[in-house]
């Protein structure tokens, strides 16, 4: 059983911050590659941040320097700290992992950034 549940989305003004959480069951986030994706209306789902089992991270250019992916291993939680938010960050945000050749997704959490 793999379950991913996002939380922390909401409405925020441009320039503000949000922290998204992804609680995980059935995997150990500290030894599992984890990702954050987002999908805006009419757009393809895009990969925005990844953290590897060795702790290394990667970011899409659109969020680099503003977003930080991290994990709290003891509580099995993946985070996405989002700072300096822009209206173009408005999207549904999903956490993701791939295990046993299967993709697992959370239900998504809506982030809306007003101008």
C-alpha cells in the first residue's frame, strides 16, 4: 500500500509563501526519490522539484531559487516550501514517487496566487 496525501495549499497574494506537505505511507521518504509536480489549467503536468534518496535536489528553472524541496525522515513527510509566489505558480500541486515500476500520486492540493 502506497498512499500520498498533500496538504497546505490555499489562496495567497503574490510575493507570499506557502508550505506544502506530503504525508506518505507505504514508502520511506528518506530512501525514496520523491517529486513535486504541478498542473495549471490547460497546461501539462510539469515536474518542478525532486529529491533523491541521497538527498540531492533538482528544480525546474521556473521555481529555482524560490521553492525548496525537503523531507522530514522521522515523520515520513515531504515538503515544498514556496516563497516569492507569482500568479503563474497557480496550479494543482501533486507529490509523486515511483515504486516497483508504478507511479503513485497524491490527490493534489490547489495553490492560487492572486495578483
